[in-house]
């Protein structure tokens, strides 16, 4: 690989694999090395009009958001991020209408990165919304089971490390005290719940700890193993009699 010609050929091959272009009836479609969270490559459509170009993600980012069920969240996010970098958004595609040919590489990179950022922020906001909805549904169900006087939402507990934690719900009955944390399959949710519940369970006279899972079958075996070391696992979609037994 010391031969300059071989190095150049190798570099061209790598570049060709990272960025691909194909003609379409509307212009040129460029597959970039930029990735959406799903692992799909961000594609850019370039339409030529004389010495000016329309550069667009052609709705690729919106399609990713729509698959997540987050189209409305995406529209708000994409408009804000597009404004921030001087691009446009028409509720479907992120684009620049007046790119010069000599600035085309830079504009393509900006549009691709904006599409990626918009999906990344959308996914984060969707996860927060789903976690909030999950917590709310769990607290409502606990109130149905135990009564409002026995259930505290967003209860503060000082763990064995002396760190102050806020658990999604704390149930107090004559027989037991139960700290409950809602957990979704996302790595951040699992790791956060593990740290919190593990610290709480190490207290002297610790409350019983419960991880309320959103769809147990959606969790990986490793995630269930980790959470199971700190708490009782309860699927929020299944019968809640297990919690009643824990509180007895």
C-alpha cells in the first residue's frame, strides 16, 4: 500500500462506498454517510435549475419520524433547527432553494446534518413523552388499586449513598412500602432505573423496589437481568395482583 497509485485507488474506492450518487427523473439522489438513529443513510435530492440548485432531504427525515409516530413533534423540531442554520422547512422536507453549484458540497452536508439532528431531537422528545405517559398511567392504576391516600407520585427518597432520588410512585400500606419506577426499553431508562433502585434497596429498612416495565417482551434479556438484580419486575400490561401481594 506504499504505491501512491494504489493508495489513491483505495481512497477513491472508500470515498465511493461512503458517498453514492444516482440520477433520477427529478435530479441527482446522493446517499450520504450521515446516519439516522434507525441506521438508514440520509439521502439528499439535488435538482438543477441553470446555475442554481434545489437541495432537499426529499422528506426522508419526515418519513423516519412518521415511522416512529412522531410526525407532529418532528414538524416543530425541524422548523426550529432549519431556521437555526438558515434552511427552509415546508412541513415535509428540509431544503435550500438557491444553492450555487460551487457551494453544493457544503449545502448538501448542512442539509444532511440538519435532517439527522432533527430526527435525533425528535426521538429524544418522543422518548420523554412516552416515559411521562407511562408514569402517568402507572400512577393512575396504583391509585385505582390502593387508593389516592396511599400513593405518592414523584416521591423523594434518600438512597444508601445519601443521594436524593425521585421515584415515580411510592405506595404506603399497613404492611409495606413500595418504591415504583416506570421503565421503558430505552438504554437510558434502564440504566437510570437501575442506579436509582439499586441505591434505594441498599437502605436499612429499605422499601420494596419495583420496576414497572412497559411491555416486558420488548426488553432484552440482559436488560431484564440487570433490572432484576435491583427490583421486582412487573409488566404494566399484565395483572397487577403481584403488586397487591407485595403490599400485603
